[in-house]
C-alpha cells in the first residue's frame, strides 16, 4: 500500500516506541486485514533504525536470499558470500559478526518481517524455527523483532494462539483497525455528506479511500472505481476472501445472506440451504476473524439466545449487497443498470450505515460523555397480542456509573425531522425506562436534513450534519 501521507496511528507508534525504548530483546506482533496500513506503520516506526523485509510466496530459498541481501547492505556484512540455506544459520552467522554486535551495542536494531504468513504457507515449521531463533539467539541481543501479517486466520492460529511455538514470547501486539471516520477528510476534500457516503461504502481502509477522486461526483466515483471491470474495488472483496479461505464459497454465501438482511441463524440457514450446525461453525470462524459480529438487544441477559449477525466491514457490506448481485450486468457492460439499482436502494443502506456511524461517534465522545453500553434495542409491546417484535430504538447509550440513559433516533432522509419522531421515541422508551427506575433519561435525534417544528425540549439533543461535523473538530 502506498499512502500519500501518514495519517493517525499515534497510539500505535507510542506503543511501539515504548517497547523499543526498553533495553534488551523484544518480539512484537502486528496484524490486521489487507490494505489497512501495516506497511506504512512499520516503515514510519523503523525509519533508519533497522530493516524492513517483505516476505513473498516464493518459498524459503528465495526469501532467505532476499533477506540476506537486505541484511548485508544494512550491516555492511558480506552474508551474500556465504551459502546459507536456512533461517537459523542466517541469524546465527549474523549474531556472531563483530560489525553486527558493534551496531546493536550502539543502539537497538529493528528487524521487521512483513507478511510473515507467506513464510508459514511455504514452510509449516516456520513458527518453530523462529521460536528457536528468538530463544537461542535474539533473546540475548539488543534487537526488536517485528512479525507482521495480513492473513488473520494464520496470524491468529499460527502466531498468537497458545498452541503456537511463539506463544508467550511476544512483548506486545497490535491488531491494526480501520481509521476512524474523522480522518476521512484527510483523504478527501469534499463536503460532509459526501464523506459520510464514502464511509458508508468503504469504511476507514486507507487504500480504498485513495481510490476515490475528490473532484468527482459520488456516483461517478462508484461507476468508475467500483463498477468498472478491472477496477481495484470491483474484485477486491473476492480477492480478500480467497486469500483468507481455501474454500471461500460457503463463507461468501453466508456473507451474501447477511447482506440480504438474513440476520438470524435460522434465516441464514434457510437462505444458504446449509445445516444450522454447519452455518454456526462458519459464523464462529468469521467472528474470530472480525468479519462479522453478533448483536443482542440492549438490556438482554445471558439467557437471550436469538443473536443477530452483521457484517463488520463497510466495504464488504456494500460489495455483497450491490456488487456481487450485479456482477452479470457489470460483466456484460450494462453498468448503468447496476448503478441505477444501487441508486434506488442506497437510501435504505445509507440509513443503516448512519446508525452504525453514530454508534461509533457516540463511543468516541460526540455527546461529550463516555458510555458503558451503546447498542440497538428491539422488543415486544406488552399491549400487542400478536407477539411480534414491533418496537425498535436505533441506539441506546447507557452509563451505569452515572445512571444515565440516552435514547437515540437516526434519520438519513432528505426531509427534516418533525416533532412526531421525538414523540414516538419517547413512547418506545417507556418499556426500557420501567426497568431502570432510578436512572435519568435523555433523548437524541441525529438528522441528515435538520429539523422542523418545535423540538426544543430540555431533555432532547438535536444534531444535524453540520452539528455532527462541528463536534468532530473539538
């Protein structure tokens, strides 16, 4: 990935600097999905303090040759003249060098191996080999070894798992997450609504954001950079899943069903025609990798069994909802038909994503308070004899310390919100308020298009897009 400039990641840099500042050896793990900015983070941290090596799928022989070339240049030590064919020999010979020891005595040296999973795919013994290298060689030297990777399954199972030979050796780890919404403006000089729409479909993945052209209309960007054959974002989702799973078909089918609003185990099983036990197994794998998450209604206890599953990543949500179903149109050059389908259905998708964005912003302090629980609620109306879940509140933010609950409604509509919405929110909140008799309650409405009528009430917070944008600058 090649970013135009390094954005955010201050906390991660501080964590790395803290480990680096300690005398002696350290082993640090960095992992996260592809395109998220691991390479930029590592290179920003290393600067001239060590070596950055990018592993490939070429196998041990070629990777060792490439690594030796880098090491020889950095340490000014002629490893290239030696016939070294295994990793242990490379590090053993290097550690015995007077030039090497002189350099690490002057300052700690960083050795970063990126895409470590490629080494493991080529040689299943790599975790054991590097455990031996660390325990017998690097552990006694002023070296910081960084192992990084994009394959979440391999990093979780072969590097971080307690079953891994490397378990217990690491000094720290970072799972690199997508950039937060407030940093989108660093990539795109566009208005706030445009930034919201981009975040709804791409999230905070730096490489994806770099594909969007700020001076181009939102829909033109989708047509040009997502719906066009050969466009990076057209096939990226399939590439991600094929590199993560050897048999991605069933995973893709489940993700497609969730994108089509099949959120319960039963609904997913019916849509995919797969046994519930098999679906459950796939769901567990994807949850462990952070691809999906499950949701229970606010206030539910451990006995609540009806979980709702959602796709975590914004780009994957958009891709499975709109790109995959329109694949035939795109391949047959009927892009306008695909684009029209997205346009017609986008308000619903954007409305869902606006709720998720506001959850994120509430957790980040947009209401100038911290909360212990920020989640959706749905439940039954006691007065309704049909037994259906007919009540829903977009967001409930609760502080158990302050004994405060804020009920929130999110409206991504071209029409201003009227007092009717606030009245309905108050009515729906009664079911929850009865369970928290000693709490104080407030209400918040987040509206794309502002408000009309008299909504100025003491216990109500009203924010349109301009208010939300201003709050992010504070």
